[in-house]
C-alpha cells in the first residue's frame, strides 16, 4: 500500500473544483468497498453528490447481483475514485467484468492504496471521495413517477442506493 500524503492532499468538499456531473456521468468512477486484504470495485456512471442532513454526501447505486454489493453490505464505508482518460480501458474492464470472474485486486494499472481510515482506493486516481455509509434504500418501482424509468430494469434488478457522508476528499498533488 502507498502512503496517501505523498501523492494526495486533503481538500474540503466546498473546494472541489471539478464538475461533479462530468466526473460521475462522463469520466466515471470506481466504487470500492472492503478491507486492504479483501476488496472489490466496480465502475459506475450513476451517482450524486450534494448536501443532505447537514452533511456533504455521495450517493451510489449498485444492483444486488454485483459482487461489489456484497462488499458494500459488509463495509462501514466506501470510496469513489476518479481517473484520467488514460485509464478508460481499466474502467471498462471493472464495469463489464465481475469480481466473481476475475480477481479485480490484480487488475493491471491499479495499485491499491489504503486511506488513513482504512478504506481502499488507488494510487492512479486523480480524486478520491471517501465516505461513511449513513443510509441505504432500494429503488421501488411502485414509486416511479416517470414510468419510462421501468425500461431501465427489464429484469427487475433494482438498484440499492447508498448514501455516504463524505469524510475526506483527496486530490492528487500537482
């Protein structure tokens, strides 16, 4: 594991200069949960960041069939890691291949990094948002007000939403 302070500096949520819509929707992120000895991650392009319950928060959405779901269920928190475009192939692999089929802890181009609070991210990230889980809920189709959303779930595998209090944001040192 690499030491955070050599590569990253801690910033406050309100100092985040990157556009969160671009980061999540276009750049994508790796959601990671587990321990340094056993973790899993998945690529996501769905999520939210904002202010809720007097806290800066990050919301992630994970389907129950994903291996990362199992890790999120057991972990007190998670990280959302963002990368430069040169890592797109790795993001594609982590988003289309299950940790049940490959050992994602050995994915080329990813060097695990343990945060001071024991969460896992990666040395190659440009930005790491570290969260403590504070709430979860399952998407309930009976509550859809825009009925076309049902088309996103042809197999009825509705996401679980995790809300994490943002505890730390780490930005790569320039």
